């Protein structure tokens, strides 16, 4: 079983399975995030309709004040036009306002005929709730200004709408701003997930050489030792210095493996238009990189090289006497008095 796991077919198959799994997971997650962005875009347009409704009500009220009816015929005409338009606008605004406050939208309310219950942030829900509370008070005062439905006082209602337009517009703008910030945050999350999926795909597609380069050489052999050495507290401890030194050595081994083995594993295009199907030089065949694992003699040879270097270092330290015999202040610090 272990021998089969070391074969090229098994490792290529596992890499392909991993790539497919990662691709499927991130594709499904990205699709759900894109669908969520689509729903948020519909919510933005719906919130924009709130602003349009407010502006329309204010313009109609100003127009009514400038052209107030002078007789019964004109008043009857305004009952059919302005009053009915006012009722439709207040009904539409209240329906959308309640939907934002509850987070439940039906198909009739959504611009794209979507039925959904999106996950809104706390800031957006707070702004929607504040708008709904203000709208309920606004609608109650508006009905008091209108009076009886058979003979509504349109002039008083128009004056109330004009005077209250600024505050209602501010409440609606707060909701739109909170919703816009929420959508930007979700968009940034989607972008980060897409970037992460590309990074993982690159790491998996390159095999062990990519992992050794980024994980072994760059991270463990470079960034982590630098973090340990320059840390204000850990950098002064003996354990952190030993760990950093060991990680640099491991990073060096990773660099050698990536440069030497990785440089030979990928087949060269020596014969353009042709594919090498066999080779006696342990390089890649059939367009695929060669998977190399050191044998026991090669592993022992590497350890022997490290042992020789350590032995030479020990002999140089003992024989050349360039290290201080004592680390006391009188010996190590030339300015000690």
C-alpha cells in the first residue's frame, strides 16, 4: 500500500482529486455569494425607490400648493389624481419599509421578481427599524392632516409633506448608506475567497515543489525566523534563537530541493512537437513532472554532509580560539568599569 502511494499515478490522481474538490467547494461558495450580491443589488434598487417615492411625494405636494383648486370641479379632479397618487405612494413606501425592517421580501416588492430573506447586517436592520418607526409616526400625522377620507384636506396634507420631507429623506438615506456599506463588505469577502481559491489552486497544481517553495523556503525558512528574531520578547530567549536557526536550516534544505530536484523534475522541450515517453535521467516523461523521493543511502549521505559541517565548525571553534573564554562583563564589555 505504501509503495502504491509513492507511485506517480497515485500522486497525480490525488492532486487532481484535491483540485476538483477545491474547485467544487469554492465554485459553490462563490455562486452563493454572487447570488447574495444579486439580491443586495435588488435591495439597493428597492431602497432607491424609497428615495424616488419621497421626492415624488414632495414634488406633488409643492405642485398642489402652487396650483390649489379654486372650485369644486378642481377639487374633485384632485381627489381622483393627487389624492389617489398620494395613497398609492404611502402604501408602496410602507410596504417596502416594513419589508426592510423584518428582512422578508416577496416577489411583488423585488425589482427582479425575487422572493428572498437576505442576511442584513445589524447596522442595516437598525437603520430600517428607525425608518419604520419614523414612518409610522409620519403616516399617523399625515392621516390626521387629511381628516375624513370622503373630504380629505389636501392642502394641509401637502403642507405637512413639504415640511417633513427633509427628516424623512435623512432617515431613508441612512438606510441606503448602511445597505451600501453592507454590500461593499460582502463584496470584499467574496473577492478574498476568490483570491484564496486561486492561491490554493496554485499550491495544489505545483505539487510538492510549490509547497516546499512557499511553505518551507519562504514561510518557515524566512518569515517565521525573522518574526522570532525581531520579536521584542522572544528574540532575546535562547529557545527562540535555536528555533529560528533550525528553521533557517530547514528552509535551506527546501530551497535546495526546489532548485535541484524541481529543476530536473519538469521535462525540457528538447524536441518541439514531441513528447518524451521514457528517460533514464529521472526527469519527467509524458509531459508530467517526475516525483522524486530520496532513497536510504541518499538520505544518509545528506545527514553525513551535515555531520561533517558540524564537525568542522566544532574543530574550528576549539582550535582557532576566536570565541571569548568568558562572557562576564569584565571580558565581554570593553566599556565596563
